[in-house]
């Protein structure tokens, strides 16, 4: 098992990192700018903190970041950059200790005006995505593929959120097939909505009032195995119930991620 990561708090170097990524370029199109202006209109105050947790257990591990996970990750990277928020991206498997950081930093765009800052977003998003994808390819081999503890990600997100002050809106995105087998076993059989709520009631979850929590990819394994619809529906009901117990403001548990970025 690898040592548990500590969410980075020293973010002073990250602004310089973003400036280095961007250089002096402003690569954008009128379409990008218009979409990003719409996203900006929905940004919370204070700026958000976002965590993306990517499942790399045996049933979800691939040699490079899966396209569907990459698209979902890019959407949240973009939204966080538009809103000037903090982003943490981790890969996980069997436990809270089997976790590695793929990216951590404040995504604050340079510029003296709103539009000048927004024009930096596309290039910043591409550069952060390259960092994440490169880290995925080189780092996930350091954590065991055996076992999956999806529920630990809620606790890690809560800890990271508290270390950033706890007053910034949290956007948690967990990319996983939903198959949990650390402690509580989920996905090996059909469960009803009632049983899903009963199982969720027995799980110790952190309080995340006001958060947006999305669990996406449920039922899609790396070997393309097709899980029965009733099994998948039971898992979705379970993750909805877990989210509701955290007192989150918005809960989304889906197979296919839908971008919310405009």
C-alpha cells in the first residue's frame, strides 16, 4: 500500500505554474468565449474547490485515461478555470491510502478584465489535461489494482475541502464503474431502492452541505462487460442515497456523464 496523500495546501507556486503553462498566448475562439461567459455567470462566490477522483481498480484500470473519463475531467477542469477555483485530481483503488495525486492547484487566469481572463481558459484547460493524462500514465502503476473503496473518496474530499478553509463550494466528481468491495460490497447483485437506502444508512459519511456530488461511469467496466440494468439501477440508488446523507445540494449518479459547462 502506498502512503496516503495529503491534500496540498501550499498553492503559492501554482499561480506561477499556470502562468508558465499559459505564457503570453490567448488561444480562444468566439464560441469558446461565449460558452465561458455563460459558465462564468453560474460561478459561485467564493470561488469553488473541485475534486476529481478517478477509479483505477482492476475493473476500471486502463493504460491511459479512458476517453469518457477524460471528457468528464476536462469539463470540470474548464469550469474550475473559468471560476478561478482550486482543483485536485486523484487516482484511487483499494483504500484511502491507495491514492495518488495527478494534479493540485489554483486555476486563476491572468488578465485585468473578465474577457481577457476567459481567453486564457482553453489553453489552460488543455495544459492541465496534459498534466493529468501524463501523470495517469506514469503514476497509477504505484497503487494496487486489487479492491475498490469508492466511499473513501468522500472522506478525502471533505478533508481536502477543510484544509482549504471549508467555506468554498465543493464540486466532487467521482469517475468509477461503481463496483465497491472494500467493507461494503456493491454491484454483485440486484438491490432495491429500499435496500440501497438501508445500506447507505450504515455508512459513515462526512457532512458536505452545499456540495455538488457526481458519480459517473456506473456500470461501465474497463473490459466492456455489460452489467444488468437492475444491478446498475441499484448502484445508482445507493450512490444517490450516500450523497443525500452528506447533505449535498446536488446529487447526480449516472452511467454517462453530461457536461454541465454550457
